[in-house]
């Protein structure tokens, strides 16, 4: 069944619509929210979903003049899309300019993700940022992933293409069906919402968290000539950190610029930047993951 672009974005908005429920959370947190699970092949929750929902839930406990500027979290257990998901939020501090919240995601009363998020009032201050990468073709010069992967047979790839809420245009060769190109530790692509989305600041911050988990570890694979389709590959996110520098609007194109500075001991580190098409750095992100290549039996 074909899904429309508007339905894909509506599904993302459903992900971000966490609902406050009565009573304490499973871990005893004062504020409890119930979240909707996005269905995925294999039944495993997408980490970006949980991360985005934690941004949405913590933001509901903050006054309207404060916005998220960072979150640091750990993926503790794999989540399931057929099990109720609850989010517990504790108020750790409300200061003159900053607020801090602890948030945990639970399934079957057991935490699957734990994080601390920080919020701040808008303020003036010193400003600088890394420069926009040189020699990057614009999105209008590149093919979208639907065109590139439209004939792929893999069920995971097909689902990801059909249900994606973003128009994604890779700068580097795709790694879903096999490896091609140079063995570099860089992955770059353009991204914007595939249909119009709200310009609400919280929704766009949570959307950035959702999107940041798509390919953050891909630069590790590219460095070693591997693809997502390699049957020997075993990967899982271990932690995730994100910093929002400026408000984001995903109705506009953004360059996702990811790199891997290191891999060792069955783990790999991915770091990256999110730029507007005009060159402004709007967010930074980092993630360490388990990356193992098993010999086939």
C-alpha cells in the first residue's frame, strides 16, 4: 500500500505527540507521559523515536520562555514497538536562566533509555561556529533516496523509503545496498521534511533529534568499506548527545555532515554537524555505538 508524503509527516507528528497521564511514572518520576510507537520491520524501536519523544516530554514540563539546548542519554535496552512506552520526567533544577530535567523511557516498568536535558532562556552572547564544508553540491544537484533505492528488494530498506518523513539527498554514495566510493570517515546528505511541517520550535527541535539518529554511525562503515546490508554486521546505539545552537526549520534544506574520529574495542564514535543551506550551524550531535563484524557460521 502506497503511503502519501503527508501521511509520513503525520506519522512523525504522532510520534512527537506524547500525552501526560495521571500518577507517577514507573520509576517514581513526578511527571509521566505515554508515547506512541512507530512500527518497524523486526519490531525493534527506532532510537531516534525515543530520543525525540524525550525532547517532547521534557519540553512540556518547561515554561514557554525556555528551550532545549542539550540532551545526553544512554540506550540501556532494546525497545519493542508492540509494548507500551512511558516517559518519566523529574525536575532537577529551575534556575534564573537554565532548567534541567531527567527523563527515562520505560517498557514493562524497566528503563530502556535514560537522559538529562537542559533548557535555557534566549540570551545574547559571544558567537562563532565551524564553517560550512567546502565543495558540497546543493540538494537540487543530487538525487533523492527514493530514486536511488526505489528498486531495492530489502524489506528494511523498502520500509524506510516508503515511510520516511524526510526528503534525503546523499552527497556520498548510499550504503544500503552495498559499498561503493572511497573509504572515508565522512557521510553527508541534505535533508528536509518531505511535506510541510509546523514551524513550532519544540517540534523542530524534537524532529532534529529524531533525524539525528538515522546515519550517525554510517561514517564508521564507510571508513571500513562496509554497508548496512552486510550480513556479518552487528550494530546498536549505546549513547547519544545533542546540542541545539539555533532554532531549526525543517521546511528548509539542512546539510547533515557526519564523521567518525575513532573506532576500537567493538565500539565506534560518530560526530556531526547540522547546517542550514545558508551555512549556519544549528546543531551538533555525537553517538557511540557497538560495531561488530561477525564471521559467518
